[in-house]
C-alpha cells in the first residue's frame, strides 16, 4: 500500500470513529482537513507527518488567544477535545459561523463587495490585541520555533531559512533594515487571507488557521498582510478594484510605504511553499522579490 493510500485509510478510521464520512469535509489546507460533526462542532484532522509538538503548540496557542478573544469582534477556533489515532492527531473544535471571504467575493459586486473588503481589512487591525505578556519575537506554534528578543533578528533568520529551501539569493538585510522594530511583541497572523476569514451578512464572523504561521511581531504587519492577499494572482476571487481599495486603505493609515518592504519580507517568508505546494503564491513571491 502506498503512503497516500495508508494516509487515506488512517483518515477513514478516524472518520468512522466519529460516525461521519468523507462527504462531511468542509475545508482543507496544508496543515489539516476539517469535517463537520454537527451544527456546533467540527473535527480537524492534521495531515500525516504532523509532529506532536506542532499539534500541541497549536492547542496551547489557541487557549492562550482565547483568553483575550473578547478584544476582537470576531470568533477564533476553540478546542473542545483532542487525540491521536491511526497515526493522526485530531481536535474537536467549535463550528464557527460564516463562509470564507474568498467565497463571498465570488458572489458579491458593487457596494456590498466594497463594504466586505473594508470589513476584512478593518478586522486585521484587531489581531494584535489577542496576544499579551510576550517577551520575545518569533514563531508561537511550531516545533523548533525561531525566536529572538530582537524583531529584526527574527525576521532576518526566518527569511533566510525560507529562501534557503528554494535556493533563492536575496539581500535580506536591505529588507529587514527598512522594517520598524516595535515597542513590544503583538500577534501577527501571517496567514490572514480571504480563505481563512469567515463572513456573514457583510461582517467578519471568524478568523481561522492560527498555528505555524502565527508569530509575535509588529502588529502593523497584519493590515499589510490582509491587503497583500487581495492580489488576484494569489486570491483569484479578488479583483483589481479590491486591490486598489486595499492600497487606498493602507495609504489612509500611513502604511503604504512601510507595506512595500513588509511585502518583500512576506514574499521571502512564503517562498518556502515552492512550486509543488502553492504555485500561484510562489510566483507572487518571486515577482515581489524582483521588484525594486
């Protein structure tokens, strides 16, 4: 039996335990697949090969962020149970309301679309307040996390690690030197994108996918990340008008100039995805890194 067939068989065993089938799938990403258990909860099954330390770190992080979730107008995942079976780690979590912003953008036009893009961007400003008491900068839910008391040092080391994976040679120092060192570490969600944000009736209801791409850093990154992912080359549901709206929104907050170098760092960071995992994102990374 191939590794892929074994993984499918292992997943089937977990689904049978919970009395559901593959048709209950409601979402999938690089880290996990999510299945509906009922109207109130979902089953999140980590991909084969997930380290116990990574699975545990995510739970610890969500519990930590949950203690400050009242500071945000949206919900975040909450773990109700967890376990390990057939070689796979899983969690049972609250089922959050809404549909991905990326799906909503396919259906919306005019003022409704403009309003949703605005709400999506505005919600990113709340992310930083979900974390407090952090004394170091760096990754929050990853085995072998890169962390440092200096934000710029973390940015440099983390970017170099990603670039090394693809053999890319980029002047990281020039990028990092142009990025501001914050007063204190705040939550940064490097995966804040339309597919990881839920909405209903024109408002943002939930933010998903806190985990390996969640760091303690400069909270100014969050709105810049939100705007970057409205690029149609990464998010096909987004359009040129959405991108222009995002640029104008950043300009109003004095973040447009700062955003240029932050996007370059993001491109260096996300370059690890490579051609096999996410070709459109990888091409965006190369385009941004080659922009002067």
